[in-house]
């Protein structure tokens, strides 16, 4: 006799309840995006929502059997959420407008830091903060708005973090529409630390600092990742490892997410259960553990979302409904957007929510589909990272030009080690009062951390690990179609009827064919178009410098740019496997930030004055990779193939100018197929004047313009140089306004054609019989009179 399963009919009802939350969350997200990008719409949204709610209440009261009445309660909830989010945005608008009116002015700011700082491309420490006093003069007026702050690196002690109160003077810049921060503050000098926050925040800062210091004693690269895996602090991660983590699709492991909070909640819940505690007590302890963990790792957008989801999930568990996964996620997203509508435009928040939704919705059918060909455990292991990748891929394509093709493989290998490192790292934090025990936990946590780091480095080095595609809606739609196609192929489904089979197959063929064609044009075809006899290559590395010089098969690199991936891309595109000479003109991040990329690939390093331990450590890594390290000064000279080079600046034992921009290594090169060239690093007008008087350079064919074309130039020097071609390495849309109009006008008055990486991409220069020959990655812009090649 067959006994009917009385629980079976409940599954469709549960799925229906899950689906009913979708319009609520979608409404919340759409309205949050609308009022974030267009704040003036908050009033109309409130009015329209109130009107709609009134109409629906009347319809539901008097016409109970109509379709509108049946969907009325859900519609009322959606409209209520829309009105609440618009109201929250409207309440914040006056303060944000007042802050925006300060854009472009010098202000005094008192802020409370709300995130762990990270090092930016300009060398500053950047963090999110809440300003509570902001305005001109020494007594700023009370003003509470979220801001983004950039402060000097010497303010970045290990304890700087959430709760720290800072006071500093700053230049201000208006943020783009949709950003959570109402203003960007560039500190003009030192930031004074007024307070480290309350007792809880101070304790969390001390624990983080102690754990980071303890992890730093362990071998690299596992020690670099461990603070990120345990407490979300990625300041110790080198540029090279960071690039490998991104290329392999593993960077999310160092961002505290729902999985981390789930581990914490599960551990607390399980411990109380083992001790015999009841359900209410278990949930209460799990909530306290979650709150403590959020304080420790800082309330980032993904942490806020994950904490909200965990809180709602624990409430569902307390009420006896633990399986409503999608509903919990959607309710958490809605609650977070009600509190802070501007999180709707935060990529991290969107990726966190999408990854969780992928795990809930996509992973089960993907696992069933893969189980047709693979063992069930293996199918599930593959389905988890694959579902997250399919859900996040279109969002990543909106913002990132790099798409990882090894993400699923890398996550399959590395993801199991992440929870082990996280739990052991947290145990090390809890054991701080007992140093030997904390050392033990940290050392054991290093093992899975090192495994993840090595997995990232290995998979990122695989052929075709990443592909380049222009970030934007178009690429996102292509990735979305491909993701849908992969899901349709892998997950079990009913066979499509003949017409739809042809439509889907044709669409996939078009997308795959277009992608293949684009990769051929952007790869082998572009490679064939580049001239093979180039002598100078200006790499497009954003707001920074990286210049290659080549003669008779020997290659020199002058500076590395700020980020590893653009430099790596440039070297790969030009087929540069090894450098005979690396010149680090000075150690600012935009000139030496990607130096780790060439460790083990350099014969000799020529560098400017060293003034910090961090600079010295960078040189030590290059030396450990086999390079001879030499400090340069005026008069040092050598040969590169058949070309001669000599250093014109700085003077040996320079006392007038401090280390940095003013004492950058200035190189002159000529002969052996290299046009007579001068590379001016970031020299200011004052230092340029000293160079002009002491070294008397003149009649250069090619000049790399100083400091990305800033206004701080010595016109007389450029007049003496009389360049046939001026090169400017500069980032598109940079915050500094480089290159300045005055510098471009000065070069135009000298009739020197100007080529800029922000407009032309990579620039190759060669010496022909009739003069200079120039190839650029992109065509000249329509308005660029000074953009024409010589």
C-alpha cells in the first residue's frame, strides 16, 4: 500500500511565496536606483505611490473578485516599499545638496571612518566615512553626509578603521550621480586622529591590528591573503597577487560575504546546541556572534546585505520556517535598500546579492544536470561556483573590462579552503589574550590561505585565463545571453519545440561567432598591424607612466604604472618576456606600483632616492628575483643594445629637493635606432629649471612630458628641447585634470604634435629614414588638432 506524502503539496506553495517576494525586491531596487541617480524624482514617486495605494484600497474594498483586487495586497506592499525608499532618499537630499555646494572648495572636515582603508593609485589611503562637520574655515558647521576620503599614507596605522574620528583640511570634488558618497575629500596634509571610536570599535581595531601583525610574520603569499580571508583586510595583498586573484575569479574570497557570516552563525548556533541550549537561546547567541563579527570586519555593503539576510534567516528559524531561502534573500535586500537606497548602485552589493541568488536558484538545477554525467558530489561541487559565476558575470561586465575564463576551475580548487582559513583566523582573533594559542591558530590558518594564493597564481597564468572586452551594457547583455545559454545546456529542461530550438540555436551561434570574430580581430589581427620595428612604446597604464625602449634586441622599461594588469597586458602584447634594464624614476604608486609584475624578469634596476621602508622592500623583492640594484645620479651612463643612455638628474647627494617627484630619474637616450629622447618623469617646473641650467638638454626628437601634462612646467625647458613629438602618459577621466590646457597650449605654440595615452591607447614610435613613424592603438579624436602624428 502506498502512503501519500502530505508534505508534497506544500512545495508549490512555498515556491509561490518565494516568487511573490520578487516584485517587492525588484521594485525596491528600481526605485532605489531611480532616486539615487535622479534625486528630484523622490517627491513624484511618493505622490504616485500614495495615490496608487489609495486606489487599490478602494478597489479591494468594493470589488473583491476582480484580478486587480486579487493582486492588490502585493501591489500595495510594492507601492509602500517604493514610497518608503523615496522618503528615505528625500530626507537625505538637503544634506547631500549642501555638501555638493562645497565641491571645488577647501574645507575642514571632521569624519568618522566607516570602512577599512585601501591604498589608491595616487598613494593615498582611501576609505568610506560619515562626515559630521564639514565647511570652510577652522570651525566647520555640523553636516552629516556620507563621504569618500583620501588621506596621507602615514595616517594609516594598523588600527585605523571604523569608528576612527579624523579632522583634516581637504579639497573637495563632486561625486558622480548614484554614488553613495555625497562628496570626495582629498586631504591637503596630515589627518589628526581625534578618537578611535567607542570601546567596541577600539577593541575590534586592536584585535584586527594584532591579527594582521601576527599574520605578517608568516611566509608570503599566504600571509598576504590571511587577513582578508579572516577579517576582510586586504591592505597586505601585493599588486601581483591582487591581479592574480582578480584574473582567477577568486577576489570575492577576501571580501566578507554571506558565507563568512553563515559560518559564524552556524558555529555559534552549533556550540549552543551542543551545550543543550534551546532554540531561542541558540538564535540569540548567533545574533550576538554576527553582530560582533560585523564590527570586526567592518560594515561593507556585502557585509550589510549578508548580515541582514542572516538576521532574517535566524528570525525565520526562530519562527519555524528555515527553508524559505529566496524569500529571505529578497527580504534582506529590501530591508537594506529601505535603510540606505544608495547601496542599489554599489557593485559590491549587487554582486553579493546576485551570487547568493545564484546559489539558491541556479545551483540545484545545475547540480541535477551535471549529475547525469558526473558523480553527485562532483556535480554539486562544480554547480556552486558555476551558479555564482553565471549570476555575477553580467554585472561584472558592466564595470570590468576583464572577464575570467578560469573562475569555475579556480573556485572549485580554492573555495573549500576558504571556510577553513576563515574559521581558524577568527579563532586566532579570539585567542589574542593567549599569544601561543593565537600563534598556533594563525599558523594553521596560513596553510589553506597559501593554497588559495597558489591556486590564484597558477590558474591566472593559464593560457586564455582572461579575455578583454569593453565594459558596459553591450558586453553585459552578451555575457547574460552566454550565461543563459550555459544554464540551458547544463540544467535539465523540457526539449524546445522546433521553431524555438532554431531561434535559441541561432542566437547562440551569432553570439559565439561574434565573440570569436572580435577576439580574432582584437588579438592576432591587431598584433599583425603593430609595427615590428618600434623603438619607443608608451604603454596605456592609466594615470601613470610605463615606457619601453628597445634597441638591437635589448629592452628597457622606464617605470611600471600603478596597476599590475595594464603593465602585464602591454608586455604580453609586445612580446616582452625579459627586461635588460628597469628604471624606477621614483617610488610613487603611479610610477612603481606594478613593480612586482617584473620580479624575476629584470637584469638591472636603476632607481632614484629611497626614503621609506616600503620602497626598500620593493627593491629587495626585485633583487631577490635576480636583479642588480643600482641607485642612479647625474652622470651615470650605459648602453642598451646599440643605443646610449645617460642620467641627467638628480644630482648625486641632492640636498635641495626632497625624494619624490623632484628627484625622479631623468634619462636621455639616442642611437641604435632610438630617436634622441628625453623622459622627464614627474619633475616640477622648479626642478625642470635646475635641470635646464645644469644639464642644458636641447634638440630632442621625442619628449615624454613631465607629470602627465600637469600645469607645473618650465616653458623655457621645452623651448630649448624643441621636440618633434611630445608624449603624455595619462589616465582617461583622471581626477587631476591632466593634461592641463596650459601645457597643451605651450606645446602647440612650439608646434610639437602631442600624443596622449588617454585618447590614443598604446603608442609606438620608430625612427624612419624620413623622420619619426608613429603607430597608435586608437584613431585620433575628431577634436584633437595636436593629436596628429608628425
